[in-house]
C-alpha cells in the first residue's frame, strides 16, 4: 500500500505534464513564432538583445542581462511578461507595435504560473508548419502490398527485432472482447462454454464469439458512448445558466440504434449535418442533425449588439470545431482569427464552413412523421376552430364593455396619487386587530388582469400611538402567510411572504395564487395604517429592471379572529397606474349582470375546449435546433472579431483539401439546408482519404486504447504522426470497401493475431518499445467509468438492461433558480440501475463513481479519455453507499453451499485459488460475506483487462 500513493501521484503528474505541453503548443508556441522569432531566433536576420526565444535553453539563458527572462511560477518577476505588458520601459514587446491582446497576455501569465512547461528541451527545435504535402492530406496509398493487418504490425516489429506475444488464453480473450465490444463482463457460463470451445477449435470459437457480440444490442450502447464522447454530447447547455435539456436523449438513442444497425458512417455523418434535409418527416433520421446543437450554448440574453454578435460567433465556432475535429481530424477553429499557424488552412476555410451553419439556431422543434402530424392536426383543428369562434364572441362583448369603460375612465378625477413603489401608505380610523390581510387584485404588470407574479419587499402595519410602531415585524413576533409564485429547492425559504416582514429591503415575496398576504400579529394591536414597498433601496437606486410588478389595486382588511374581516382601506380614488389599468378597473364597474353571465359561460366553454386540447398528446419535440435562411452573406472577420467584417465568402468546400476532394461552391442565395448537405457530402466523398483515416483510426483507438495516431481528432502538424502509416491506409481502404460500415472492420480487427495476443509483459521488448506502441503485446487497460459502474451492477445481479433508451436517469439532484445547481446523490436507488450510457450527463455536474474514474468534462469533445489513478478512486470504491449496496446484493446472490466460489465466478469468471479461498473464508468468518464482496469489488483483477 505504501507504494501505491507515490505511483498514483506519478501517473497524475505524467498526465498533467502532457496537458501542460498541449497548452504550450496551442497557446504559446504559435504566438512566439508569429510575434517573436523574427527578432529572437536562430533564423532572425538580426538577433535582438542576444535573446533566443526559439528554445527553452534560450529563455533560461536570458539576453544581455544573463538572467532568465521567465521565472517559472512567478509571472510578476518574469521580464518577458513585463515586456509583453508594456510596463518595462524601452523593452516593450513586440516593439513598435500595439500591445498584444489581453487574452494572449493572460495565456502567457497562465503558462508561467504553470511552471512555463516547454517541450523544446536540448537543441533548438525549429518551428515548422505543414503544407498540402502533409501525410494526412494525401490520397490513400495504392501501393499497399500486404493483405492482412497483422502483416503491417509484424513488419514494424521486425524492424526493431520484436515479435508478437503468444495468443491469450480463452478466459482472458473472452473477457477482453466482451468488455471491448459491449462494455459488460461475460457471465460465468459464457466464459466456461467459450473456454471449452476455444480448447477444441480456437478459430471457430473466436469467430462465433465475435459474431455474437457484434450482433448484441449492447454493442450500440458501448460504441455509441464512444461516439457521443467524440461529438461532445451533453444534456445541459453549460455556461453560467447551465439549464438541463430533457429532450436531447432521442439523439443518444439514435446514435445507439444507428451503430446497432451498422449504418454506414458516411450516411451517419450526412445525417449529423443535414438529417432534417435527407430525412424530412422521418424522425429516426431527422433527429441525427441534433449533433449540431449537442454542444455547450450560451443563452444569456444580452442587449448589447456587440455582445450578441460575439455570443453568436462563439456558438457557430462550437459547430465548426465539432464538425472539423470529429469528421476531418482538423483544428479548423484555429483559423478563425488568422491563417492556421501550423496547418495549410486559410482563414477563409473557417468562414466557408461557417457559411454552412449560419442558419442553425439552438432550440427545440417538433420531429414527427407526416402521418403523426396529420393525425395531430386532425385532432386539434376542430377544437381550435371552436375556440377561435368563442374568442371572437368574447372579443366582441369585451369591445362593447370597453367602450363604456373608456368613457367612465375618462370622466373620473383621481383624488389621490398613483401607488409609489418606494412606499405607498394607507391610513384609516384606528381599529383593534390581530390579523391584517392584503388582498391584491392587480399589479403594475403590463396586463392589469392578474396579480400573480407581482412582488413585495416590505409590508408595514402602524400602531395608533405616538410615536407609531411597525407591529408587523417578525422580530416582534408577527407571522406572514401567502402563496409564492417561485421556489428554489436549495433554499426553501426563498421568495416567501416572511420576507415582507423581515425589516430588510433586499429579498422579495414573489406573489402567488391566491394573491393575498395574511399577517398575524403577536397580540391584538390598535392600528391605523399600513405601508407597502416594492423597492430594494432608496430612490437613488434604480432597480426597475429587477424589481418586478407592484400591487396597484388592492384591499386592506383587518380581523380579530381570522373569520370575520373588515375592509378598512383600498386603492379607491388613486390615479390608475396606466390607462389600461384605469380602463380595466372601470370595466368591472360598467359590466352589466347579463354581460357578466355571458362572459362566465364563454369562459366555461373555452376552459372545456382548452382541457380537451390539453388532453391530446402533443407532437414530440427534440432539442435538435431550428433552421432559418441566413439574411446576409458570411464575411471573413478580421482577427475573429464579428465587428470587423472584411471580404464575403461563399458556402464552399475547404481549400485545405482541394488536392484530395473535388471542390464545390454554392451561391450566396443557396438554401440553408442545401449548404449543410453540400458540406456533408463533400466530407464523405469517396475520395476523401482524410475522413476515412480519421474514422478507421477511431475504431483502432477504442480497440487498443490508443490510436495509430494518438491524437484522434488532430491529424495536423501539432497532432501525432501514425506509428503504422501503411496500416492506417490499409484500414481506411478496408473501411471504404465495407461501405463505410464499422462492424466488418471490427470483425477483422478482433480476429487478428495482433488483437488476440496476450498482454504478457516482456522486459526485453519493453526496453525497445516501453509503451507497446508497436503492439508487441496487447495493451492492458483499466475499465472506463461507465464500465466500472455497469460491472458492479451486473455482477450484483441488479443491472436493468431493458427497456433500452428513453429519458435518462440522474445521479444528481437538479435545482434551478437563476442558475442551475447539480448536487451529487449519496444514494443511488433502483431507478438508477441502468447502463451508464443512459445517465443524463449535464455539463459541469459531478457525480460519484463516474467522475472519480475520469468521466470526461463534456463541455468539450473527449476523443481520448484520460486514465488517472487517484486516492479518491480507492476511497469511493471502498466506502461509497453504491459499493456497499452492490456488495450486499452480491453477497445475497452468492448464497448457497459455496458462496466464496460463487462470488469469484460472478466477479472473475473463475474459481478461487487455494490461498484465495483460505483468506476469503477467514474474512467471511470474521466480518461476513458482504465484507468479502466489498473487498473483491475493489480488486485490480476486476477493474483491469489484459
């Protein structure tokens, strides 16, 4: 145990260093190349200040001063930072140019705080960039000579004097394959049967196993989860509001269904980008275009036109980033502000792709078949027609009444001013009372017909004495009752009527239905007036935008016993808040009894029709986006600034691939759907070797834990180059020959000797290829977060596999006020015992077990998951209520003549060894079967695959 913690910290440190270098490559190196190398590099025509910034050794040596220009961890003492901030007189960088943007300087400060990680160690690494001869931008190789993927792997191994491991044993292989393909453990019976068949005929047994697993509906759940990672699927909008999205789950089900059906991936991509176009009135296809809006989305309203345009630009940038990385493996988003610094992507390419998405807006829309729409229309049309006729009759009657009301209102002469939000007083003859009731008929809202949703800050009741006292304060023993129109689950007292008597001008009562505030005083009091206030401070504070509506038509009633009430004041004689309020009040005075009866009957009929309409099942809506024709051309934006448009661009193909894929260009008048469809067909063109390589690499990545290109969404210069270039092209060609379908490619990989070899460690091979990138052994791996949770449920006999799909479950409590909050649940009840792919993953939410085991932050795509080791994982698996409950369930499931053996069979699909049995039985004798199961659930054998 003493060696585990240091190892954990080492692994976390390694992952952190990789992330730090990524930050340098993405944020720091491009700026150094563009802004600094002309004066401070080996290629500079004239080196300035003897300072080199093209290597780590250069900035460590410093310039003329001989001191490092960067002090890792200390930005304020770093000369480079001060020079960038233009606070070092005579050393401003870049010289004779405007200061770099605050965002760039902030990146440099962050980098220095991180310790200034710089991979350019030792000799200076010359800055380069890719051009159109870059490997990933070339056609697929036509000169491939090998016929099987194993040949390419063995050729690379032979170059290093290495060879494949022997085949894995039957139990190891079925466990590996079953988790790999369906994400669940095999049953003891499945393992025993396969081991027997494998011993007789390994090839036939393996082929049958592969075919069975690929035909399982669980395949789509496992590999659908992988694809959802790639396309940044999340069920909340993120950003500061982060509201939950309850109707995006059909897209998740669509992905699972598509993979189970082995839908060609060129078709899947087309449906992702233009499913509403190619699948109109076909919900099972149309929902695919929800991909466009499955990412984070800033919905905060902003009246500033500059802010609005920036928010819109960021929204479209998410779509461009997602499509470019998922399908093309290119960081097209890096060309938003300027030509890509490392790849041959001109900034015009970014805006050509943006032109395809200009008409896409986040939101929900009806997705239903033509037949369902017709049936729904037939059901609601006659009711809506009746309702329209009733509305016409009511409007005509209202019009007649309103004519008279207008005349009465015009003739009225108010004797008192209109109400004052900073304090409206009502005085009356002194009266003895213990209860005061404020009955609200209307507020200052635009609609004078309702008092609900108005607000009050304070309500004061004044004693009939000198000096007068506010006898309605909670501090004096008074109580307040009244309905509220808003709630906050995390703060039950919020918005309640008690806020009217706390003596504070801050929080407000949100008036509900019925709109009545009832106060009970501590004891009977002789009172002579009230004051109500709906302001958060004095008149010097303008809170009009947040204050809400104020009561303006009301009655003040008093009582001793709470049963017999007397009206002592009202708004009678006050100037109406607005002409509309005056007319509405006059209408109540001039309406005749027969007219009131007619209005009552009309309202009753209309309510019945509304109830009938409500009873009709609505057409399903999905958060799949809405589409409108763009109103203006797309412009290249200088520096990515929406306020600085330059040249217009057409919806067109990207020049970066003009030597690989036939080009297209649409007129500016092209329809919104046509734009997206043209882009989709260009991405999935048969000659587009880049898309094929990216997809083939993703399949390989999830089978072996790392791709032939280990940056699966970046095939550009800053990404990695393939370890086996010929093999990658071979797999891409195979994928194309299979009609872009994944299952035949899965089958070929799973049946290969490379995949079926053992994971045995060999020291001599590791000295040559420590990370086994050349695949001299099968790379062992830990279970993913979902696999850990699903495994616990499965071995405990609690996993509910059916029904598949539908709304997800939550491992958090969701509360919504001005912002949304997600509280992780301590108890995971039976309603959550489904596969983790069906968990409603909200952005920025933290859930136990899943997040502990590296469930990715779905604010971004996660083409390659981290696999960390931390003490929290051990603590969670040992002590969380979920583990304890599953351990108890496993103990009960293992009851019988030999519970220890049974538990081992469920968990590891094998019998215990003699030492294991001896230790297990001793533990059971001392602490019970549940304690043993708890320990076994924490074992490496369960959590790791060989």
